[in-house]
C-alpha cells in the first residue's frame, strides 16, 4: 500500500475514532450522572482513545517519513503549527467560560466533558507529531547504542499502549515504577542532540524560539486539561482521564524532557556559534581559493575569488588587487570600491611611504586618517601576491573603522594572498599543459573517475551470488553498476549507461553514483527512486545528455525483486522452472530526457518472485550492439542463447564465458563501445 493511501486512511481513522470517543464518553457519563444503566460499556472510550493514539502516531509517522527531505527547522515548524492550532482551540473554549450569560452552560458537566474531549485529543495529536519529530532528531547519525535504546523505548511504549487500552487497573506503585523507568530512558535518549551542531546561528535562534513555544503549548494544554478534569462535578465518573493514562503521561514527559534538553543545548551552543562559523568560513574560503584552479576558466576568476573570500574572512568593507602586466603598469580589480578611488588611494599610500602596509614592516596598522583624506576608509592592510617567487601583485583590504585589523587578520590576508599566488602559478602551468596534452589528460582523468565509481566487490547474500564485468572503450566509459545493502533483508542493485563519452560522461557517472547512494540509503521504492533521481539529475546534466538506468531492490525474506527501468536495455531473466531466459516487458524513459513533472507518469514499478537457480542478467547496449567483421550485431537472441547454455554455472563463470564468447564473436578486443555485464544467481 502506498504511503499516501496509508496517510489518508490514518487521517480518516483518527477522525472517526475521535467522534466515536466523544459520543461514547458523553453517553457513559450522562448515564452515570442520571443513575441509569448505560448500553455502552464503560471501557469502550478507553479502547477508542487507544485506537485514536495509534492512528495519530501512524498518520504523523508516515506523513513525516514521506517528507524525508524536511530539515530540522521544517520539522519544528510542523510541530509548532500543530501546537498553535490546538492551543487556539483550547483558548476559545476557555474564553467561552468568561462570556456574559454563559456560566450556566459552561459549568454543566456535559459541556466540561465535551470541552475536555476536544482539547485532550488535540493535545494527544500534538504529542504524536512531537514524538515523531523527536525520533528523527534522536536517530540522526544514530549509533548502535542509541538505536538500541530507542527500540527499547519504542517497544516499551507499545506495551504501555496495550496496558492503557485494556480495561484493567494497576496499582499506584506499579504506575510510578513504570513511569520512573521511562523517565530514565527519556533522559538517556535526550543526550542525543547531534542535530544541533548542524545548525547555523540563525537556525539555532529559530529553533530556540520554536522549542520555547512547543514547550509552552504542551504545558498550556496539560494545564487546561487538568483544570477541566479537576473542575468536573463528579470527577470519579470521568471515563477518559489523561492523568491515569500511562502512555500519554510517558510521551508527555519524554517530549518535555527532550525539548528542554535541546533548548539548553542550543543556548549553550549560541556563544560559540559565531566563532565556529567564522572559522568554518575561513576554512571554506581557503579551500575555495585552493580549488579555484580546478573550477575557474581564467585568472580573472581567481582574482575575483581572492577578493571575495579575503573580504568575507576578515570582515573587511572593501578590497582591491593590483596585478602587474607584461607591459609597464598594473591592472586593478576591486571589490566594494570603485577602481578610480582605489588607484588614488594606492598612489597616495605609495607616495607617502606609509610603514606597515606595502612594505610589510609592522604587525598592525595605525589610524590612517591623515593619509586617507576624502575617503571613508580608516584602516588598511596589504599582502603581496607572489608567482614563482616574483612579486606579481598586491592584495589590499580596507575598513571604515580605525585600527580595524589585528595581527591575526593580517596573517590571514597574507595566507590567502600566498595561496592565491600558488593558484595563479598552477593555473598558468596547467594552461600551458592543457595546450599540449589536453586530450590525453582528459582521458586519464576520465579513466580514474570511472575506476573509482565501480565497486571493488559486489554485495553477496545467502539467497544470491553476484558477479560483474566492465570494460570501457578508448579508456573512457560511461557505464556504471553498483550494489548497496539497505537492510539485512534488502539489497539495492543498479546499472546505468551515460550518453556520450569522454570526461563529461565520467563526471555524470560520479553524479549518478552520488544520487544512487544518497537515495538508496533512504530505502525508497524503485519507482520513487527514479522520480527523485530524474529531478536531481535534471539540474546536473547538460542539455541533450541523459542516463539510462535500471534499479532493483532484492527482498531476500520475501524472495521478491522490485524494480524500475528508465530507458535501459531490457532485463533478461532466466527462470529455472521454465529452463528458458526471457526479456521482461516493462517501460520507462531515461533519466534527464524529460525534465518536468510529466516524467513521473513515464516510470512504472515492476516486481517478480525468484526461486533457486533463477538468473538476473543486466547489461549495457555495448554487449548487444557489438559487431563482428561482417557488421553483424551480437544481438539479444545470442545473449539469451548464451544464458540458456550457461545457466548451470556460477555467476562469475557465466560472466567470464559470455565475455569470452563476445570477444570471439567480434574477433577483437578493441571495442567501440563499453561492455558491462552483471549476473545475479539466486539460491
């Protein structure tokens, strides 16, 4: 059943159960107050409350899992939105008690019970979405122990749910012992707040605000519910009382404990957030300069990166870069200042021979007001840019504050300028090398990329064995295959073929590998995998480029294979019972071929069961389109005939035999297209 259908079903279940809970509880209470026998058993509302809680939990669980790309802040916003709705409804019901002429109505036990049965389920729903959000926070970058503790806690809550739904009464001592155990588990789990470290200071402030309101919402609803229950004329006749419901109390305490822990951790992280982010920005900026040689197309681009990163790192207000040219003179590149003003200031500072700027003779810069008349800047530092140990230029940074730069900032500027000089030198060297051996280097890069993409060893299992072969044409290939174990019972398998050749194809392979590992880890269905992959690759692939692929999930316990094909070669399957290999009929467009929402309609999920002796054969079009000296293709029929003859061999022997027969057919090992073959033998 699809997650969307389950979400709708759970939403309907919670609403129907809530209505039944309201009507049955009111009927029981009215019968008790009137002293007449009730046709509705007194335990029914308690059971309905249990069903309501289970439905609400499953609703939010599937809803949030379906929106798996939600950030931490987005999750808190979802909880906040639910809480504010519940709180507003509670406030409206409380305000009714103070309206003129309403005291007689609002003091009646049926009104109070109705208000309680509106507020309490809303609060319970808020607890369920809060609980689901806390689960994602706690299990973020989970460890073996944190996962085990969580499973103990969750199974314990399942036991509490059963106890709370049953029409039995437990002793106060037993209740307190159980509650104490769960509080201890909640305290242990609350130590898992790693998600906080991945927020920047703005996100931390937002999270603090949202957590404060979430804690307030829970506290207010708890207080309101208690007030109503305590104010009932005969509280002992209340058929649903959250104060005696162990599951509600436990979840409430867990949410409060974890929210308070997270709130405190966020507060304690705030003082160091700005310093940490500044250091991180320094590292990232330094890395950006270091990598500029690889990403930029001209020296001017390196200059621009140097100006941007150095200004950002030392919090300068402006900067300029003087670079010597082959002819006498300099070129000036500016950031936050006009070129004309930069030339005037440079000339003035050179003529005045101000110490500690261009000559690097001092560790700090003094108030330069007398040298910077007519300018808004009051502090200047400079660092030389050297290329091949020769002074090639000067980086100048400015601030509007006097004494705005300290020794550390000057060292940072010198480091950035030094790295920029290295990048410029390397850029020039690489430009010279590219002029002579551009094509050769492209092939080497592509070859290294391709080798790093393909797995050294495929996943194996008691239910199957796998073997593969891949050979690229002219040292450059666009074929990709991989396996990934998702759980003890599930293994993902992919094969893909990038259109085109050369370095572009190799880099698109790396993008496909990244997409595969990031999406497959989420254990999503093959159909949804293809849709997500198409959206991701649509922003990466060049126009006219596409990737054909087939994605499989092998479920070893159910002995089922679920797969989706995106324009790839037809899947060849040998079924031992029929003693025949056949091509599976399925459909699907290649990734990146359709770059809009209409692609979702082109992908279909398929499935089949497997038995011992069955074979799954995956390949790329280089196999079937290989030609012999007469121009005849190897073809689909020859491939299926090969499998019909080799079905009894192990997977690696089948792969080796097919490839040897393929080379024998073509009469040469100088191939025109990539060969990739992956065979899975089921046991």
